[in-house]
C-alpha cells in the first residue's frame, strides 16, 4: 500500500502544532515589543511562526495567536491599535531573558519592567527597542490576514534595522555569524545554537555540467 502520509485535517489543533513545529526546524525567534494603551512596554516571545518574507519591499511575517477564549493577546491587541512594533532577534546571551518574558504575566504587566531589560528609543516608531538584542527591526503593520478565531498572519514592513556594534560590516552588509551566535527554535522546550555551519556553493548550469562530465571521466 502506498504511503498516504499524515492528513492534517484529521488531526486536532494541538497535534498539528506539534507536528509542524517538529518538522520545520530550526525556526528564527521573534521577541516582539509593543506599547500598551498606558504606554507600558510589552515584550512577547517566542514567536516561532516568524520569518523574513521579502527584501523589496522589506517585509516580515509573524503568526499572531489569540487566547483560548479567542480574545487577542497583548501583542496582537497593541498592534491592532497602534500598528507599530519592534522585532528583536535572539542570540545565546539573550535566550534566558527571552524565556523569562514568556512567563504568563498578568495582562497589563510589563515583561520588560519585570525582567529588568533596558530599552533604547527607536527612530521610526514610538515603540522602544531592547538594548540587549543583537538585532532590532523597527516595523510597521502592512496588512493583517485573519484565518480563524485563533490565528492571524501579520505582514509588517521593516523600516529600520539596529545592530549591535561589531555584528555588521556595513561596507558589504556582511553579518559576522561567529559574533552573532543566534538561537533557533526547535519544538517543545528545545532550542538550538547555530555554531556548526557548512557551505554549499550554488553553481551555474555550465559549472554543474562540467562537474558531471569530470565525474563521468573519473568513473570511466
């Protein structure tokens, strides 16, 4: 009998989540700051349904989740109201504080104040950024797509990128990965470092054909 795979429509939401999060790894982590209606800084992680989407225009995508009663979480509500947010990338040094921000603090309590994270002013948005983050992306809401009572897809325009000193060679926009040390999301409580890397050079078609010919001559 042919392998029919796993039908996601036949799984409940929790099992779909577990499967997709276990298959699509590692994923970048978004630590997102917003401002609540009283001006307090909210910091929400780990947004593991997140990635960069386009460079022209510069866009990121972020999966927004609602509470079990279908009411919006703080980040979702704040972005709906103000349309501004800052996405922070997470490195090894920030990972513990990121996890502390994921504690279920009461709505209205500032995770930034509770964890003692220092902030810096942004330039193009009024939402502050976290001083400890290796990279901070100032963003403005571009469009929000609602797919269910629990899930929205936010597309945000990246207006400005802040980088920690020494991470970017601005002459060629090269990021020093050894200095960056980003952390990726796996599944459950598992995360991964990105220290073990290898390179695969993309060939032209002519280069690929030449390599195949050379291999055939070698095998002859």
